[in-house]
């Protein structure tokens, strides 16, 4: 019995030490590690930089996937750029408005959130589309 109690107290001490270390890192300007469970939690609190980073990287993944798909099918024409913009913006809007349920006014409005990572994603999309199309069909 004594071993079980000492084991529990040992774990509690380690947890307290870990919490103290995280608080010290946060106070020193270092942020604690990001938890992926937060990505789908509508109750989580977000600051502007964190949400911007998440939206940016989601948009980059969408751009890469669409670029690879568009190039492999092969699709041509400017209409597919417009369709990519609609798909990408729709996914971003759905994520922050319906999954996270954040108040967009706290983050600069819809325009600021929808613009996050947009130009970099267009570049990545075009690069992937052109490279895959050129390699697969010429």
C-alpha cells in the first residue's frame, strides 16, 4: 500500500514540476507546446497569431492537394484558379465559423481571416499544378 501512495505522490510532484516549467517558459517569452486537440475544440481560446498560423497552414495544405489533383487530372483554364479560390476560402470560412465558432470581429473581421495565407497558397497551388501537369502530360 505504501508503494502505491508513494507512486501517486511521485506522479503528482512530477506534474507540478512540469506545470512550473511551462509557466516559467511562458513567462520567459517561450510558448508551451501546441496541442492538436485545440484545433477542433470550439471552447478553446485563440489569440490572433495562433489562429492566423492555423488558417495559413490549412490553406497551404488545401493548395498543395488541389494543385496536385488539378495537374494530375489534367485540368486547364483560368476557371480552375477561381474554383480553387472558392474551395480554399470556403474551407477556411467553414473552419473558423462553424468548427471553431470564433467571433470574427475579435480577429479583424471576415476579410482579415479569409486573407490569411491567401497569396502564398495561390503561389503553391500554381506551382504544384504546373509542375505535375508538365511532368505527367508532356
